[in-house]
C-alpha cells in the first residue's frame, strides 16, 4: 500500500489535494457510519418494542392460557376439557388464584389469596 508521504513526493500538488479529499471523505464516511449505527440501534429497539406489543395483544386476543379460553377446548386424546388437564396460572404473577388466571381480560392482582373477585378459586 502506498503511503501519504510517497503520494505527496510523487505528485507534489495533486497529491496534497488527493490526501485532503481523502481525509475529508474518511471523516464524512466515519460520521455517516456512526449515524447509521445509531439509526440501526434505534430501529432495533423500536421494532422489539413493537413486536412485544403485537405479541402481547395477540396473546390477549385468544390467550389459550386462562380458564375461560381453555374450558371449551377438548384434549384430542382424552376428550376432556384442557382446563381440567393442566395447571392454569396467571402469566404475569404465576398464581393460580389470581383473577387473570381465570380470565385474561381481568387485571393481575399478584396475589394467591382465595375468594378474589373474578377468580374461580
């Protein structure tokens, strides 16, 4: 690879111009690179947030995790309701007595106390 010094020795006038243009180009390219990296990082962050929201909304539309969504679905092998063949817990707090375990439209109470409004226990 030819060095800046060799270019300037061989082409005293144009060599300097080329090197200055190259230096300016390099600085602009680096600035564009960092700007692009920042934009890509932001885009990745936003897309993951959007993806999380979409997954959450789709999960709430027909969650297949709460008693209300599972009570009418039958296990193909046994013919029994899936709600009776698995432990149904709240997806947020993990408690079986939380109202959200009974119906995904209800709020999570983060409690396992029996007799909560909306809970089937």
